[in-house]
């Protein structure tokens, strides 16, 4: 991979490498959206008209992108967003991403639906990271997540506001997305084409949702996790919930999805 990265010049190069190395169900998860994916495509196109304004005959020495975000010094005004299944793209993916963010000097955000747990990432990094929270019907579990994020010294809590109802992700349904992958014939054939991915996954203990399995009531395996997750996203989310979460957290709060 190091040899490949030395030749990566843009995001499309990285996308081509990922398509080759990552199992189809997880690659499709990253690149796809819900329903017809119209919002995804609109959001992508919205970046096209944005141009950098060039200024000439200006002293360019000692220029820097360094600034602050929610009071934290960062090398540039960018943060790694919370993404579920990162540890399925590559073994221990969240830990590796957090280390990369720490090395570069930008914030890393850990998803509730991560493979590596809050404790896993905290134990393998030295800089506080941000934690993303969904409002769950199981309030006891949600409050426990907040306590775990505080215990891990997370520097900000990100509350997702735009997932009260799960969108239907057509590619995920067709691929039978799960973590770990179910041992179907199609999955086994797909994995056989990605020996490096398989090798690394065999050498990690983190292969399912580390923040949930073993922490939520009656969630101990893939089957119970699937049914629990489908019932948990709470459509009743309101500003009253935000106020309660803010009080429970007691620190910096970012609302995502407005």
C-alpha cells in the first residue's frame, strides 16, 4: 500500500485502489446514498462552482492554514467526519484514521456505528477525538455512550439530527451489508479476490460494532444486533432532547445535519 500511496495524486486514484482492495459491500456503502441518491449527487455537484480566489503580487512566505475549531488548534479548517463501518474498509480502520488525523493535526470524529469502540480508539491515540451520537430509543444505552465518551476524554460530542428515520440504501440491501460479512457464496467469492483485506481482518479482534455489541441490552451477536439497530433510531428527536443531551454531556456540542 505504501508503494501505491506514493503515486496517488487525487481522490479518484484512491477510489480506484479502494475498489480493488475493499469488499464490494463495504466499498458500495462508502460511495452510495439513500433511495435514488439524488441528495448525494446534488451535494457533490454543489462543490463544482466553488473556486479559490487567486491573489497575485502578495508575499506568500509564512502562509498557513492553521486556525481554531471549537477552541482547538488545527492545521487546517477540516475534520474527519464520523463514518460507520470504517473498521470494515480496513482492519482497525478507525484507530488508523484517528492516528492519521492526530499526526496531520486535524480532528477525528468517531461514529456510534464504528467497528473500533470508543475505548479502542482512546487506548491507541494520545489526542482527544470527537464522538458522534445518535438519539436512540434505548435512552439508557445512549446515556451510557455519553458517559463512555466523557471517560475517554472526547473533546466534543456531535449530535446527528437528520437521521430520525433510516433511508433505504438500495446497494446495501442488494449486497446484504453486515459486519462481519455473512458467509454466503457471493460474499465468499468476493472476499477470495481480496486476500490482503482478509489477512488483515483475520489478525484483528474488531469485526463488528464495538460501541454496541456487549453494551446494549440483549445484543450479543450479528442477528440480535441487526434487529436492535433497525428499531433504535428515534423519530421523536426534538430540541428538548438536545437540551437534555447538552446537560448530560457538559462539554462542547456540535449539531450535525442542520
